[in-house]
């Protein structure tokens, strides 16, 4: 009974996290009107780390990691958000956002193979079928009537970004169960700042000294709270309960739900291929979660 309740909470949490990440495009766009991409990420992660430190400290959940656990947290922080952000940012310079959505869908497709090689995680044939069905739904959303530019360099960078997402999930899977999800996210964000701050100071700090504006700063705060704290806690909990491959399948919801979020927040219309693509993505997601 307790196991079923935990699984239900894990599924509800990961769906909510994907909704927040799908909506993050709108708030990121608002923040980028004033700040550079690097500055937005650094401010977002810094705020998230402070919130998590206070939250975990007040709940007495700051367990002391061992050397092996520090290594896992450091690797996770390097894979995502540090390397992932850099690869995605430079990949988008050579590719359209639609191309990025399509290539990043490789992550869920590759996750069963990478998870089996590295941690011997087993999945059923339904997981593979569901992942391919969901990828087809994403292709329908991004390919029809849109500009898709398959630049070799851009595709390569984005493909490696997709792989870092899977490696991040594997690190989460290997962390000891004594750590609460919020504590895991705190240590990962903390270690990622060790790499982000010097990079930001070296390449981008001068572009951040601008007069603050309410809307961009508010957007960064929303991104920090809902996308970097709440969403990652839910995602971390889901990886623990349902595994790397099946949790990664939910990543396909992001490009499917983004048109819905844009419609709900900005009032833009949803096209017929978006409706059909969303239906296919969700159908594939249900198939991928079957165990027998």
C-alpha cells in the first residue's frame, strides 16, 4: 500500500515537473530581454541553492556525504546543468528550437541502452515502443510547417546534451536512499555552481551589470522556485521509484506541453498538428510505463 502511494506521488510529481519545465520557455524568454543566458542560469541556480539550503537546514536533512557521494553529486552537477546548458546554448546557435526539440528527444530513446550498460537497469519492450511512439509525436509537432535546420555541428552538440541528461539520471539513481530528494538537488546545485561561477566570471560577468527590472527578475525567481527547486525534487524522487529509462520518457512531454503553456499564458493558438502530436506523445508515455 505504501509502495503504491509512493509510486502515485512519484508519477504526479514528475508530470508536474514537466509542466513547469514546459512553461519555463516563456519565463526564460522574458529574463533574456535583460540578461544573457549564462547570467540567467547562474542567478537561477544561486537562488535555488539558497532556497534549498534553508529548506533542508530547517528540516535537518543536510546529511553529510561520503567521498563517493560527493563524487556522484559532482558528476551530476557537471552533467546537468553545467555541460547540458553549454551544449544546448551553443547547439541552438547552429540549429532552430524545433530542431533542438527533435534532437533532445534522443535522450529518452537512448536512456534504456545507457542505463543497462552502466547500471544494468532492465526495461520491458513496452518502454521501447512507448519511447518511439512519443518521439514520433514530437516529430509531428516540430516538423510540420516549421523551420528545421539539421546543421551537423548543432545536431552533434544537442545529441551530446541529450546524453548528459541520461548520465545525470544515472547519478541520481546511484545516490544512497538515506538522502532526501531536496538534499540531493541542493548538493548537485552547489557543486554545479563551483563550475558555473568561474565560467561566468571569465566570459560573461560584464553583461550582467545592468539596471534591474521587475519582470525579468520576477521571471528568474519563478524559474528558480518552480523549475530549479520544485521540478528537480519531483524528478529526483521519480527516478528513485520508477527508474532512469521510464523517468526519462516523461521528458518528451516538454515539447508537447510547451504549445499548451504558451496558449494558456500568452494566448497563442494551438495548431492541429500540435493537438495530434500531444495525443501521440501522451499515448507513447502510457505505453512506456507498462511493466508487462
